[in-house]
C-alpha cells in the first residue's frame, strides 16, 4: 500500500460553475477541460517566479488548499516526525530517500535507517557541485559513512539525466530539475523501492523566520537575540529590517502589515511580469498577481500577524503540489499534515537555538532537534547553494514551440536568450506541461484549429 492522499499536503479543486470541490483538477474543469493561459502566464510574474506557485491551469477551476491547524494538544515535533516516517514506510520493504547533504534529508535518512524491523534504505544523491565547488556526493558519502553506514548510496550524474516526468493534470512541475527527479524515480523503481522520501518543505515549515529578534529577546534573552541578529544580517532585509520590525509593532494593524510587505517583499508591492509573456496574457496575469497580494495582505491584517508570524506564514503558503515524477509513490515527512500541525503549534522561538555552533544549525534548530545528539559533531555546518549548477543546467537556447503557437510566449524575447534562470526554468516547465496536455487531447486556446484538424484525421 502506498502513502494515501492524507500523507501529504495537497490541494483540492473547486469548479466555479457548480462549486463542487474535487481531488482532480481536470474533473473540476467539466466535460470539456480547457487550459487557462492566463494562469500559466502568472508563472512569469514576480510571485510566480519567486514564490514558486501558480493557480490551477484549468479554466473555470479554483485551487483550494485545506490548511492544517495547529495541534490542540501537540506532541513534541521530534516524536511526531518519527511517527510520520514510520507511517510513510509502513508498507515498504525498501525505502528510497533523495539526499542532498543537508540537515533535512539527513534527518529523514537517519530515522528511516532506525526503523524496526529494518528496511533496505537507499540514498539517491545527484552529484551537483555547489557554489563553493564542493560536490554533493562528497558530503553525502561522509555523512553516511559516519552516521548510517548500512544505507546504500546511488550517485547520479546530472549530465546523464534525460528522463521526462510523468505528465500531471495538477499543472507544470516547479521543481528546479525535473529530469533529475524523473531519473531518481526510475532508478528507485528498478531497485524495488516502495516509497521515495525527501526533505522537501523543511525550510518553509521549521526554519526560523525573519524579524524574530524581538520575540527571541523576550523569550530567550539578550544573548539569543544578539546571536540571531548576527546570523540574519545577510538574509533579506537584514539588520535594518529587524530594527524596523521592532518599531512597527507600535503601528496600527493595517499600516504595520503594509510596512512588513514593503520590507520583506518589495518586488511584490507592484507585481511585474517578464517580457517573455505575449499579449493578450500580460494584463490578466498581472491582475491575478495583484489580487493575490491584496488577499495575502488582508489575511495578515485579519489575523493580526506580527512580522515574524507573517513571514512564517508566507514561507509555507501558498504551495505548489508536486506529484510523483514516476511510478514510485513519493512523500516528504515535512509535508505530512500531522507534522505540519505539530510544527504550527510550536512557538516560533523554538526554531532557533543560539547555543548551536554555526548559523546554519542555529537557524534550523528545530531540524537539528530531529537528529540524535550523538550525530552533532558530524552535522553539516553550512547550507549548500547550487545557483551556478542550476543556471548551467538551463543555459542552452530555450525553445517553446507549443507555448509560442498558443500565443502565450513571445518568440522574439525567447530568441534573444537573455532570460534569467527562473524564467528559463518556468518556460521549460510550461512547455513540457502544454505538450502533455496537447497529447492528452486537452483544449488549448490558440490551438483549437489544430485540435480540430487532428480529431478529424
């Protein structure tokens, strides 16, 4: 038995025509599903590019995210995490885990390796080179040798990954390198893996948010607040933002919320859109982005969220649902509703521990708390970033013939090849999804004539 729909956060879909709420977006779209190009264009607005989410790509359908509530009587997060890993692996003799070398996937690996009865545990590591020149596989090998020597390791060469993920009606895949995830899924299936786990969602759920200095000062004292300020100086608004956050607490709710948005998301105060989007889809996409900004600000005001609480909320919501890339069921313990509810019941200050040795560990204290104390000397000391590797992976000329033929993207801008990495990734994601929709016989505005010709053959 694979993890069921209750094993991960996932959206539902409401038909605008009859207000039914369904699990399938294609079913909610009615008997003649049609692609909503304005929704796909949203992916090239500021919130779509940086927030990594999008409306459902079906005309006449709305996305509904059932948001977990904080647990009324929460168990310790480390206990809930252990229970969730056990649940996800309950029916699997072999467990696969995508491992990057960071704290999140390491926590999943160590808990899976500690399950009784024992399972075969396989770590899949894509050997990307981080921005400091360190290959991911070197870090993973060191961690496994020291902390989980019985875990098997499969290393993937990113240049050799050419698989295509299965098409999904949920919309374009917004994972950075979908071909790599498809390759991992294929290798996991060949190895007889029953479930493929990851550390996805850990940062959004458990990392200390911005603007937490005042909360830490009140809860933990001067030393904790001072250490946090030192750790956050290069994050987002940095020290100036923390100082303004302290002063903003004295403002009326509406003004406090707008100051928060200007400090934390200045690029979203007036949403913009990439020139790659063609007319007439630019204005409808911008209008959606503006409605999302207005709705988020209204939610923060109605809930009277302080700056730290608002940032924690914005980090987690809204989300994009990422279905399995292949035939093996996929899940992340950090996106399991039980763990999300337990984490939401935690004070935000419990996500930070000034006593830990490095900024990376201090800001992810809630994840460090999931690991056995004996592992502390071997834990990763810094976060690895792969901006250069991701940019290189999509540096080739970008072609999107179907998106251009539908009138969604401007061919002259695509040909200029001056697109940044995020835009390139979303162009590829949208084109891949449209190809799958076309092959499935879905109506795509601008391509209806082609469909009529194909159906008459």
